C-alpha cells in the first residue's frame, strides 16, 4: 500500500465530474487500499479518488462504528427526514470547517471493489460523509455549497490560504 498525495482545492481534477469505473481488477483493489491508507494517515472520514488525482468514480470511508469501506460508482438518493446542520471539513481544503446543511438520511448504492452490488442506508454522520464524497465525484467541493455570511467567510479563507489556487465558484 502507498500513501498518495492529496490534491488541494483549485486543482482541475477536483472541479470536474469523474468517470465511471469499468474494470474491477487488481489495479482497482490496489487503488482502494491506497485510498484507505491515505485517508487513515491524513486522518479523515472519507476520501474520493479525485482527491488523489484519479478521475474515477469511487470513494472510501471510515465513520467509526457506522462503518468502513468503499463504494464504486455510487448513486445517492436523499431520503425524507429533513436536514442536519453540522461542521464539515475537507482534506482538500485543509484547516477550513464550516456548518454545511446535508440530508439527514440517504441511500447509497453502487458496488464494492470486487464489483459486488451494495446498498447502504445511512443517517447522521455517515450520511454526511456519503454526500460529501459523492459531491467530490460530481466535481463539487463542500465550500462551493455554502451560502450567505458563511460563504463570504469561506471565500476569504480560501483566498488567504497558502494552498489556494482557485476562487470559490457558485453551484
């Protein structure tokens, strides 16, 4: 396994939709293992492939007792039940954290790294993680979802960050 460098906000690979995974082979399983090692070392609760410069549609996650694993070619469905509001950060925007509204409950379907279909109904923190990671795979970083004064604070923080390379866009 290898720790991979994490791509920072502003790099093009973070701001474009990823490609579906079509090959379930040893290379994919190695990528998943590398993503897990990189996420653990960061440390983080989730890591999308494009956060390490790979434009494939998969992410790994570790939300403690709520679960650990990967989802390949995820499809996310927001379920009824309202919104949760909590602080959110990102390994690709280090040092920033902002309250970010997310659906309280979601269903995430896709496959594992072997191509075995899976469907996970998640709530709370795990639901937040899945939404955050699928956003990455769609080319959206969480700070681009913020509004109002929180958005203004985020834009200033990104502009002042030593790693910044792009203005926060509106989605």
